C-alpha cells in the first residue's frame, strides 16, 4: 500500500539494544491529550500490534544502521528487497504495510513511512510523519501503535532526537484534533487511538521526552 504521509528515523539510536529486553525501560507522559510512553527498545523487538518505522529515499547512498539492520536481518533481507526505485521508493509520506512472517520481528504488522531525500532532511518533515502515523493507525484499527523515528539509523545524525520527536508529536496531536472534530460532526471512522509508545535508544530517551513535552506544552502547534 502506498499513500501520502510522513516519515521516521534512526542510526545507532538503538545501539546496545540488539539483545531483547524482558523488561524494557519506559517513561510515561500522561499530561497530554493522549497518553504517551517512551520506551527504550529496538523496533525489531517490540511485541506490538503495529510497529511503525521510517526509511529514507531508496538509494545505495542511504545505507541502514543500528535497529534497521537488525530489523532487516530478522525479516530475511526483506527491507533490502523492497528498497528499489521501482518498488518502495521511500518518498516523503509514501507507506508500505508488511505482515512479518512467523519467527521474524515480534510485531504483528510493520508500517514503513518514507522520509524522502536524506541530504535535504529537516526535522520539520516529521510533522507530516506524525500525521500519517495517527491517521494510518486509526485506519488500520490499531489502538496502541508503536513508533520509532529511525532517522539516526537511516544515517542522518545532525539533528537531536528532541527536535525530531517535537515535530512528530506536533503532527500527531494535530491529527488527533482533526479526528476529534470529525467525530463531533459524525464524520469520523470507528478507529480511535488510545495511546502511543515512542521508541528511543538508551542515550536518547531524555532528549526524546523533552521534545515530546515541548510539543504537548505548545498544544501540538
């Protein structure tokens, strides 16, 4: 499936988390309109109904790192196979939904959002990703989506995880407001997101939390 949307990222963001954790470290943020949990865990290890990750434009220059390498290995090289200009191009907002084979990644469904060109990437793109994350999760009937903004693991390291998470959450909350308005007018679908789990590497959890809190404090604007 391909649709307009958003992006996610990582590169070394999950270094040191390749080994599955029985009890991953988590932080709860309950001061926003939707409960959010920041969890220190690789997206390759999450036992989730829907795990969302991001990939930059499909190009030999955009190599995989960290958790994306781990995810690709668990999927038997499937990410490498679909990352072709004539298949999943990785354009900004492009999406593809994967039903992982048994014995691969733990998530029941894996949604990939394209991030576009890595050379011109800025955190502001992630606002669209946040919107896509919300609306696609609702369309799929998922109440508890997991998200990893694999920007670092996609090779872009010049922005902080806080800058990225702030933009993701701004878009996510904007989509939630749109959904709430549609619901009051009887024009929304049955899906409703109850909470979001946002993944971060051990050394990035604090910065990620600060970015999310900033977006919540600004009302997602």
